[in-house]
C-alpha cells in the first residue's frame, strides 16, 4: 500500500518515511536504503532521511556510517 502511495504521490514525503520504516521492520534493508535515499534527494534537510539511513547502516553493522548519519540528523534537528 505504501509503495502505491509513493507511486501515486511521489512528492509526499511522509509516505517515504513510513515506507522506509516498514521496509526496515520487515528486514528489507536494501529497499529501506533506496527509500530513505530518495527521501533525502527530495528533501536534503530531512532528519527522517538521515535517521533512516543511519538505522540501515547500523543494521548492516557499519557503525561509522551510522554515526555519520546520526550526527547529520543532530545538525539538522538539534532538538
């Protein structure tokens, strides 16, 4: 359903966030990486995109990359 939402409204950012979260929970790290990367392309200042990319990296065991994304999130949204 969320993939359809993204296809029908490709500029609706919240759909990318929800789709990426579902992909992560389902164990589809590759799909989540694509989704959060696309979100980042659409909104380069999106803390949801960098948080999602950080979670993908963390699940892949790449703690350095995850840390970089999480620090970027903190710069974008310190609160």
